[in-house]
């Protein structure tokens, strides 16, 4: 198992409920999770402890894609998510574990992300950069308050 890991922390001007929904709604996660230059397909995903899911990222420039399966280990709505990701590519062995905390603050939500066991062939810096890009997209999704017409 790799000791490769990344840790992120942000204060986001949105409620924990809205952030949690962005992590658990399949259309939302496909919009913000892939770093710039990638598309995301959610093949199968139901947010329930013990259930498995399948997703993939496609490089928009080359058309190449990589897929992975995962499972939800722990779910506390609007507070905490813990899930696994295992790449289908045998060159990316092991299973990553991602933990996400949502904590209400006076200005919105404190978001903490810890991703552990990143395959050794993926530089932690690349993974960290990808998460930073994803969180930029997440913020653009959850911070606007757009009323129905």
C-alpha cells in the first residue's frame, strides 16, 4: 500500500447541506470532480454504505479514459463521507480511501478532504493540483444562490 496522500482544507460560502449534495448527486459530481481538461461519466453510483459504484474520467484532448470502482464505507449526511476508489488499470494498484468532512461555520462550511493510499506511480503533487482544480469548480457550483424564476 502506498503512503502517498493529499490533504485539503477550504472554507466555502455554502451550507454543509449544499456541499454534501454536490458530493452525492451524480450529475453534480460529474460536473465538478474532473480536473480541467477531463470529462466524468458516472456509470453507476448510489450513495449508500457498502454499495459499490463505477465512474470514469476521459481526457478531452486525447480521448483516453481511465475508470475505477469504489464503495462507500461511512456516510453521515451533511457531515462526513468516507469512500474507496480502485482503478481498473492494473498499473495503478491498490485502493485509495477518501474522507470528506463538512463543518458548519459562521460564513459557510469548512471542507476538509483527505485522500490516502494514492498509487505510488501518481505523484502526490499531481493529485493535489487535480483536487485544487476540482474544488475551484465545486465552489463555482455551490456558492451562487440562484432563485427559481
